[in-house]
């Protein structure tokens, strides 16, 4: 008898990682240096001047250049990469202290029984985390707690996921000082993090209000009529799933943890004050005067003599402040030297993939610049967009970023790879680079609301027992609401400025 052949299993398609996509793009751009004309713009203060493009001698890139591009990319992005490492190390030490967990759990416990108040307050707290330090992975421990709590209050598992994911996401779309999106984007664009801040405040407020109203509308609809839930037929299955989860006991919100959170928040307050160019843009010299007065104090002044005054800080100074923050939090948590170093390096390891992504993304600019095709691509964009009004450019760029972020889900990698082109193209049309930074951050997170490549979303849904298609069904209206809000805000801002 002939043995029956076992059926050949088809390999399931998997989306390539951000790093793999960036490497493929590097190869593609290197090939383009052999195919398209080389050219250059006349530049003033490193800004290309529209209408000055000229064809030059080509400088095609080879295999060695492809391999060397990420290395040069790391060198060009070293200040950003160091900042990301130090901030992540600081978050690693903060995470061990459990201060963030204890603080949010304290708020949730205080609001228990006041269902309608719990939704907006928790979402506002999550949005503040999103807009300041990209509060995302840190939400994961709260899903096993919030899901059964919300279900007991008459809501469903999707409502609980909305509270955390949409709350943090609204803050990330309207990012004010999020170092991983607008922070890196501003550095790549060569502008201050304070540029475009007022517009981002408007976007942040609009997004938070919209996310709260949308979540409360859905949750209340489910509470009044459980059949309106997108997972109504799965309630018992979700309850069984949730009961199997081993929820970690949340720590007490002690005075020590309150102090640690205050120190951590204080670093972001200093960051906001330090990045706003008070003297250059507003004619306010008080911080320079205070700095000069301190520097003139004998002995003490020499200790900070080389520190820039608040209002003139860049990535280097912000890296130092979060390194100091990490040390203070570690000491306040009574950690020993070895434990602090271990937690700090562990935090750095968690962000290693982002750092490699940044180097590879910067490598794209290296290939385009060395191959003399960046300005050719800009010239092509200038020609194509010549008939397009400056009013609609940010909106077009935002839609483009939504699609690009599906392939490059890393907001920092997306900003590093694309802002040199999009930002310069906007300047040709009289649109400041701050708009490119803003729509890049917003576009990346907009796609994350419904993207199966978003690790935090998929992890949260797995914990809550909610199938991805059901989530998309519930959240799709908010996806389009977000698009409408961003388009209205950036278009109105262009009309006003």
C-alpha cells in the first residue's frame, strides 16, 4: 500500500519587521542612484531653495555603501539614540518602583462604583502619559484588572480596552512632548520641540475629548442594551478567559511612590520649560538672567558653568536631565548600585530595536545624500505638488503617513526615514517643518488604532479575549473621527499662521 502523502502546510505570510523594510528600502534607493539623475538645490542655512535645482555628476552607490549606510546613520543619529536609551533606562528604574502602577490603580480604586466618572478620568491620565512619554506598553498590566471590573459594572471587554488604548492613543496622536515621536521628529527636522506646540495642544485637547465621548457613548450603549456589544455572543467565553489570568497584585500608593512620581513628572516639566526658546522667540530673558546670576556665584557657579540656560536646551541636555532623574528615582527607591545599573541596562535593552531602527532609517538619508538623489526626489515632489495649495499639503502628508506607518510601525523610525523629504517638500510650499513632525506622529498612531502590526494593541486584545476583527468593527468609526479631527486642526492652523 502506498503511504498517503501528508498535506503540505502553506507558510503563513508574516509582515516583515520595520528593520527589514528599511534595509530593503536602502537597497532600492541604492539601485535608484544608478537609474535617476543626480542633482542639487542651492541651500541657505541647509534649507533647499525652491526653483534652484540643477543636474550634477552622478555618484551611484554600491554594495559597500549599502552596508555602510546604517553605520553612518547611527553616527548621524547618535544624540537621538542616546536620549532614547537614557529615557528607557529611566523608565526601567521607574517601572521597578511600581510607582506608576500604584498611582493609576489608586485612582481606579477611588473611582470604583462611579462608573461614568471612571472612564473620563482614567482616559485623561492615560492621555497625559501618551502625550509625554508614549504611555503604551505600560498599560498592559491594567487590562486584566479593568476588563473584569468593567464587565461587572455592566460594560464589556471592548469598553475596558477603549479606556486604556484610546486614552493613551489620543495623547500620542496629539503628542506635546512625546520624545519617541515629536521629540525625535523635531530633532530630525532640525527644529525646536517647541515649534508647533500651540497647534499640538489644540490637537491633543480635541483628541482627548473625542476619545472620551466615543468611549462613553459605546460603553453606555452596551450597559443599556448588552446586545449592542460587538462581543455579546462571546461574554461567557471572555469571562472564562479572564478568570484564568493570574492578575498581579497592585502595590500600595505610598508616600514614597507619590514622591517618585512627582520627581518623574518634574523632569517633564523641566523639559517643557527648557525647550521653549524664550529669548529668541518671545524676548523673555529671565532664564538667561537667572543662569548668569548662578554662574557668578563663587564655587557653585563653576559647577554649572557649561550648562545651557533654560530655553536653549537640546537633546544632550534632555539626556542629562533624564539620567539624573533615573539616579534620583533609584535612590528614592532604596536601590543599590548593581540593581540600578541592571534595571537601567534592562530598560535600554527593551528599546534596542528602536535604536537599530533609527540607525537604519537614518541610513536612507545617507544613501540619498551620498548618491545625490535626495534633491532629485525633492525636485520631483516640487514639480508634482506645484499645483497643490499649501493649505492642503499637511492633510495630504497626514494621509500618506497613515499608510506608511502600516509598513513602518515605529513612529521614531518613520520620522527619521521620511521627515528629511516631507519636511523639505513642505518648506517649498511655505509650510513649516513642524507640520511634518505633527502629521508624522499623528499618522503613525492613527494607523495603530486598527493595525494588526501594533504589538501593544494585539497584546491587549489577547489579554481581554477580544478578537481583532471585533475590535476593528467597534473602533472603525473612531479611526475616521481621528482622521477628520487631525485634518481640520492642521488645515485650520495653516489658514491662521
